C-alpha cells in the first residue's frame, strides 16, 4: 500500500511536491517496468541493473517495500550476471506493480 509519509518527510513536509512526485511516478514507472522487461529480453544486464536501481528507490519512497526489495534483488542479480532466476523475479515484480497500479494509482 502506498504511503506518502516517508516521501513527504524527505521533501521537508512539502505535500505539493510529494504529490508532484507521485504524478511523475504514475506516468514514468510503467514505462520503466516495460523498459526493464525489454532490457531483460536483450540480456542487457547493465541496463537492467540501472533501471532496477531507479525503480527500487522510487518504490522505497512510496513505502512499497515488497517491490523495492524485489528491485534490489534484481539489481544485484544483474550486477553479478546471476540470471537463472531473474526472469521469473521480473515477471513477479511486474505483476505486483500492475496490481498496485490498478488498485491504488488508477482507482
């Protein structure tokens, strides 16, 4: 469940700025998730790591702990090119993200 309290605190209590971040997140995160899947298909491990790192941070700011943790694992696996399980992890993370998008961000 999205919680803006950490993000708002990080922005010195500026609720307007936190809402702006959320708006940017709503438009950009789905694109980044699609990029992640494309990078994975191309086996571009450096790009996978970079995108996962970016998403990890965004998810953490919104207190989406499970997604943030999944992105951290994906980032580490990509960095170490330990790719046996990375495909299923990306699919699982994408499923979890789409569920949050559907139930919380687009509701």
